[in-house]
């Protein structure tokens, strides 16, 4: 969703919503889990003298979240669709009334043809009770609504058996839930405003969803037609399933 300068790339959001709209016409409805609020807030506020990292993130998120929703609202409106904002915290997924209420919210939005856009509520989440990243949030939502498929989008084509930029690296097209692939993965250093999840996180949560009989694909969200190609059964990204 961002470029090298950590700025939101509107055409990427346009392509994403265009595909969601096409799926809607096929009677396939989507829940979108989207980050971007922290970077969107940084673009507006710029430098801040707030020293505490968690407090900075809260401020950037509070400023950026309505900006992200305005972007999404306008793009969905262009396609004649409606969207809604859902900002859960990790505690909302604990068994009990909160989880039931949230599930009812999703089900009611979907029944009305409204696309829920979920993101962690960074403004109130405590550091010890935060999602590890939006990969975890997407996994939990997929399980909660019993999704038919989970697609995790990133900025490369999927899992590679070496460095993605190396000429001798190849895309790993399928991963089993019990397969150890840690030797394929190297750590990446991300800036404060960037998403917290790397490839290892994506694979771990993809396996978790696959164990719940939710086929999961990790693919490149910047490609032209990734989501449609996956739904059409084309060989795209890295598929994780039982």
C-alpha cells in the first residue's frame, strides 16, 4: 500500500477495491483487513516531539484512520458500493459477549452488502494486548466468520526458497501445515510506521487458518489482478492448506 517514501499509493487501493467490486458482482463478498492508518497519520502530522513510541503510534493512528477511511469510502463509492469501519482489539476475540457482538456486526454488514474494513484500534490497544500484526487479525476474522478463503497480500509474489531478489530463487507454490520452512525466511527491518508482520508471521497465521480448513494464499497485492486470479484458480502466490 506504500511506496519507498512511506506514502500511501492510491492506485494500489483502486486496484484492490476494483477486484472486490468484481467479486461482489459474482456474489462473492469480502472482508478487507487493511493497515495504513499510522503512515496516513504521519503524512498529515509529520514530525512530532512525542518520545514514547506507543504514544506516537496512537497519535498517528488516530489522525490517519479517518483519512484512510475517506480514501476507501470514496473509492468504494466510485464502484457503487458501501464500506464500513470495524476497529477491534485483541480482547474482542476472547470467547464471550464481545466476540458474539462483533460476529453479529460482521454478519449483518455482509448481509446488507456492505464491505467491512478492519484494522486494529491502535488508539486504545495496550502494548501487551495488541495483535502481533494484521496477519493475526485477518486470521482471527477468517476463523470467526468461517471464511471460504483467506488471501494475505504483501509486496512480493509469495514465499521464495531464497532471497526474493536473487536470480537463483524460486517461488514456493505450496506449503503444508506441518512443513518447516523457517530456513527460507530472513528477518526484515521495518520502520515505525510500516506493518509489523513479515513473511514468517504470514506463514504462521496462514498455517493456523489452514488448520481450520480455510485455504490461505500469500500473494503480491501490487500485481494487477491478484485476487481475481486466485479466485479463478490460477497458480498465484504461495498456497497453504492441509
